C-alpha cells in the first residue's frame, strides 16, 4: 500500500491470531467517524473494566485506529458495503423477484407503480446533500428492511440505502475509525447485554441521544459472517497489511467442516441467499440476517439449508 506512515493504521494492540480455544469467537466493535472516538472508546471499555465477570470473560484482542485518508485511498468502505453500494447506485433495478413481492406486501404499493430511487439518484431527485439525506428521520412504519437493504419512504419516494452516499463521503482526511475485537466464549445473548450497557453509558454521557440510534455511533458484528466481513475490512497488521481470510476464526471453523475459503468468500460477495425453510418452502434473506446472533455450529447447520444465491456482484480477479 502506497501510504505514508502518518496515513497508516495505528495498531495499538496487534491481532494475536486465531484463538486456540474453539469455543471462543472474535466480535468486532468499531466506532463510526462522526463519533467522538477517544471518549466513546473509553466509555465503552469502562463498561467491561468495571464488571469482574466481564473482565474474566472478555479479552481485548485487537485495538487500532484507521485514518480516513487510509480508508478512502484503499476503498475500505466501498469494499465493506459492495452490495449495499450497488443497490444505492441501481435502486429498484437490482431487486430480486422475492424483494419485489416483499416490497409490495410491506409498503402496500405495487412495485411497478412505486417511485423507488437508489440513494445516489435521490440526491438529485430530492435536491438535497448526502448529509441531509443521511439525517432524514422517518417513523419506523416508513422503513422497510429487505435482504440487508434499508428502504426509507421520504415523501412519495422510496429511497434504497439512503445512508450510503454519506458513508462513501464521510471517511476523508481528518477522520478515523477506532476498531476493537472482543474475544469471548459468551454467546450473542450475553454479549448483547453488554452492548446495551454500553448504550446506556453513552446515553448517560449525552453522547447517544434517545432519538439517535446507537448504529450512528458504533457497529458490532452480529453474527459469524459479519465477523468475517468486519475482519476483511478493518483487521490489519502494524505494517498495514490485511489479515487474510484464512486467519479468521469462523472461516477456519468452516474449513474444518470442509468448506474451502473461496466458497466462504462467495457468501461475503453474494450475501443474498435462498434457503429451505422447515415447512419445505424456499425463502430468501441476506446471509447476515439469516445467521444473525447464531453460534458457529448453528450457522453451519443453516448453511446446509442454502439452495441458491443471487449473483449481483462482478467477481474480482485474483
């Protein structure tokens, strides 16, 4: 990477490699550029430090700050959200048959008659900036979630992934993203309790407001495939080299079950899948939603039900 030292990640706690304990997982937490990184990081870590049980069961396995200039030059945000970015660019033209039917059912408007705009087209159509679009607040009844895509009803328009244009702009010189990995044997129900305590601490500090969702301040990986996605995006050595897929715990787990690394990467690049439900019907979801808050073993069992994928992205050359 042709970056100056000042624009490289500052890796404070280097990643130690995959845990020797097969019962542990690595859950990423990263702070978004608009948060007060140092203060938010301190408040969140104190939640763990003040609880003796958490201190025993959570290990801070990685801590780094990624400068905005490094993120922009290396297209980290674009590579992290490739499918959401493409939906923001193409809007309704990328909807699968299932998404069209689900949209009509949830909105009460026939797909063919709805004014559906990708996030980028909405900027011109609505005559607003990416920041203004990012900040548009709508009631929960005007939000539809489909296959990992967010659709907001703004006026008479349905805007697909309205946050993406601003996310693409946000990471620039002068900003940074703080990234942490918590290594733990906790399950997601237990870890979510810690996240809720972190949210309360941020509210008490008036950093997180009731009308401002915590996702605007920080993100945490909510399932095994999100752990892989976050690792591929934000996990670096002190020399600014990406940690490879083969060194991430869930991909190692899958390899031990016979799934090779290219196939695992295929789920990251093409996350919209169809699977056989218990009643025998074929259903469609994002792999991230389908395996949300599942253990490694639960996720593996769900992978056995996958029947097809929507190939929406062009494969990268090796």
